[in-house]
C-alpha cells in the first residue's frame, strides 16, 4: 500500500489524547510535489493527523501514538529529532498569528534559530520567501513595521513566508483560510498552487470546494478513520463510499 | 417605584463617596507630609538636604544631609533587585512553562505563601542565621551589612515579581509558543526569543512593583543593615536606609523641631520615589493592555 516513491507515508497510524482515540490506524502516502487535501467534518481527526506529520501533536502532554510515519524512508518518530522534523516539515496554522516582531524578524525567525547569522543570506531568504508567498510587493517598503499591522490575509501570507524561509520540504496547511475573506482566500490558494512546483503540501480544510480547487488528491476522514483517498476529480464525481457521497453532497458535516 | 429610585440614589452616592474618599486620603496624607516636612528647608537648603554627605541630626549645629541614606537605600534595593529579578523570572518561567500538574500548583501556592511571611520574621531569621554566615564568609567585623539586607529583601520581592511575571507569561497566546516551536525553535529558544519579549512589559511592571516593595521595607532592613549613616563603598559595609532612619529616630525627636521635620522631608522623598516607581509600573501595564 505504501508507495516507495512517497515523500511521506503513514502506516497504521493511531493517536490518542488521554483515553480518547483521535485517529484509527491511518495508512496513506503523500506523493512528492502534490497537494493532498484532507477533508472531513469537525472531530474527524484531520488536524490530529496533520500535527502528527511534523511532531506538533506531542506538545500536548496527553498525546500517545502507535504506528509509523515515514519521511523520505526515515522513521519520523525514531530516526529523527523533533526540531529537525519541524524544520523539514513546516506548518501554517488556521489563525494567522505573526510573532510580536517586525515583518522582517518574523520571516527570518526560523533561519535564525537554525543558526544562520549572515546578514546577506537572511536578506536573501527574506525577499525570496516573501516573493514566493506573493507578499513582497505589498510589504517591501515597510519590512520593519510590526507584523500585527498587516491585514488578516497579509498576515496569513506572512505566516506562509515564515514557513518557506525555513526551506522545508513539506508544508502542512491547517485550515489556512478559515478566518479570511474570499479575496484573501483566493490569494492564499493562488500562492499554494504556485508553490506546488517545489514543495509537497498537505491541506486540511473544512471547505470541500477549496479542496476541489487546490488539491491533486483528496482524503476523506470521518471519526478518526480514513474513509476514502482518490484523485480530486474522481472523488468529487464518483466517490466509492456512500459516506463520502453524503458528506460531499452536504447531508452532514 | 419612587422608593426604589431613592435607594438606588443612596447606594450610588455611597459608592461614589468611598471612591472619592480613597483619593482624598492620599491627598491628605501627602498634604500632611508636606506641611510637616517642608519646614526643614527654612534651615537647610534643598540642595544641601539631598546632596549633603553628613546626617548628624543631634550634633550642634545639626547636619541634615540625606545622601548617605539615599545611597544606603539605593545599594540595598539595587542589590535586592539584582538578586531577585533573575531568580524570580526563572521561577516564573519554571512555573508557567516547565512544571506540570501538582508540581505547578504546589510551586505557585508556595511562592504566594512566601508573601504572607511578616517582614519582621524574615528579619529575625536574617539576624540569627544569615548575618553570622556573612560575617564568617567574608571575615567581617559585623554581619549586619548592605548585603545581608539585600539578600533578605530579595526574598521579600520574589513573591510579587514571580506571581505578576507568571501572569504575564500565561497571558501570552498559546499560538506564539506553537508558532515558535513549529519554526524549529527549541523550548529554550522559544522562551528567550518569543515568550520573554512578548511578556516584557508585564515583567517590567512586576519588577517595578517588587522594587517598590523593597524600597518601602523598614523593619527587616533596620534589623539587618547595621544602620551606620555613612556613604557606603561596598555591599559588605553597614548602611542606613531612608526608611530605617525614620523608624529609628522618630521616637526621639521633639515635635516641631528641625529634626522632626527633616524626618518628614525624608518621608516626602520616599513618597516621591515610590510614586514614580508605581507610575512607571502602571505605564508598562497599560502598554500591555493597549496592545
């Protein structure tokens, strides 16, 4: 089932918070340079799965897990160190939350904690990441302003730029547009599609239309289980499972 | 209906009166201080009072120079701040970020209980335990030094600084911590580069309030610092603070004499210092809220 050319793969992956099981033996693979959409109703385990992929889940002291997750064939939870994992697998959160620093400092925060001190290298990363997040033209004249002054959509693209500056291999998006207006949403989606040529991405979203617009393949989660995984066109036209069909047609969720 | 309105009116006026009375009290206290204290400046000019190097209130003629006392207060307070600020911030970080479950609760309650120890008890422990230790450690003629006072006062400032700093740290959104960790920061990098700067204004306010408590402290410093009114040159000398001077000498002065009003003038100076410290703390606290 796990393809050998997968960028990341989960094998029988289960997660508990205390006594509550959040994920039940998920097995799926994430292909290089694809956008994998994950959809499903609230409490279906989408976010738990996403946070497992860069070891953010374990920040919760009640987190327990079983099974394995691979990154380039290496065991994420045994072969790699958590800081290293988080540098290679970046995440963009639901709420745009810039650190209380300037725009510039927000973007170069990741490279800095990794130990990059060279001013020119940092400036180069700054421009390159802001350009990639389609924010450069809007902020290039006010890089030293507090990031809090930006609008919601700009803040979210700043958070994307901040993740890109770490030069990750995989980017996780946790409902990146849930707090944004339609125009900002369109801009963030556009950015994601542009990034596809260089990064592997996983997008968790409550918005099935967004998954249809952006992703190459879609996984449907329900009550902690993976119900169906298929190419986006197939999933949205001829879902195999009746529960997927019910969710997509709006019968629940 | 009429009766209910009348009752409302009475209650409202009562609340207003209690609010105003607290302001009136402060103003009256300040006015009283000024009235009793300003008289001294008829015999001693303000410059000589603040910068005079000799405090000989009962010599003939008397000398009322409070510079040694200002230095004593500054030295003891500075020493206490130097000791308590790093320690308190570290304990606050430990309580809010590292300790979990019952350990966290126990630490929090413990630190708050610390605030409940009367200062005279701490002074007592200082005299019997700390002073002999310091005398032996540094081979001094007496263990009653500025350092002894600083160490004891550091413990008195800690509960204030720890609990306000801890509040400031808890008020930092969880998202900041997650964002920093997601960007590859270690826990230590997250604390020093994100958490502490984000809570900075609250921490400054905490330090100011702690220092305010130390400056105003009287009993323990009187017991521990040796009370020699000379300009100190090191932490290992006896010093006398502004507060200890008032407490020690007030009982022996003649009401209305120059000495009496000089002590009140010291009170004015103390008031001014505490007021400015509280003001700075307040400004920082408001800056936090405004953000």
